[in-house]
């Protein structure tokens, strides 16, 4: 019932994500290619202009996400739940709060290492003080090979398995975690189909 009720909204969001165009100095840049454009751009002012154009498009798409969340809450009430969180708690194999706890633990445990790595990369690649760093600058580091080498593949699977175990899930059930080798080049970052909370 919930899935069928939300399907038209999900289709609209997906269509908007796939067709949205960012205009930067009269140049059309598809939203899905905008993150790659920022990563490849060496001019900082141009990266900032692309980011501003992306923000305008994402603001409209975020409004669609917010409408979808509101509709989900209304559906939960029609199904007899006090809130959307209550519905999630009843249907998910893991309590929503525990998922948030795991994410918080990961961010807390990696914050210092990530901050040191980011500071080094910014000074090495962009030559600006870390205090002046903006989101579009971080994207430019994706094309920095020395930066990529710090994300060692061997630690990814172990980390995912640990997270799954802490949530009470078996890491190997139904091929939940499967490691496949890939080319060392990560490629350009892609725009993700996610809602961006206002506080970020």
C-alpha cells in the first residue's frame, strides 16, 4: 500500500534528477554530471558557480523529497501508526535508532583521521588554508590520485561486516557483502539521489 501510494512521487523525483539542467554562464550542465564537472574544474570560481547552480536545482528536488516524507507520514497514520518512525520500527529488522547510532559511531571514530587527511590533501593539491575549504573544493580532490590511495579497499569490507554484525545482521547472508576487484581509478563522483537535510 505504501509503495504503490508513493510510486508516482518517486517517479517524479527520479525524472527530475535525470533531466535537471544547471545553467552556468549560459552553459547547460546536467545535474547528474555536475559533481564530475566540479571535480574536473581547476578554476575555483568556476567550481563555485557550478555548485551554486547545483544548489538551485537540488532545492527544488528537496521540496519533492519533503513532500514525499510528508505523504509517508500521512500513510503511516492511515495504517494505524502514531508516526512514520513507529512504522519503520515495526517493519525494519533493526530499530531506526540503532542505524543512526552506527552511523554516528563511524563518523566519530574516523573524524580525526579524515580531518588530518583532508588538511594534507588541501594544502598539497589546492594550496588554500583548510578554513577556506568549500564543498566544491572537496570534490576537486576526487581527481587527486595520491588522495585516492588513502582509501584502501582492504578496510572497506571489514568495516561493512562490523557494521552489519553490530546491527545483528549476518554479513554473508544472501551475498550481503561481496567484494569484487575493480580498476584502481575511482572515476568522477556522481550526483546522488538523496535528500539533503537543511542542517548540512
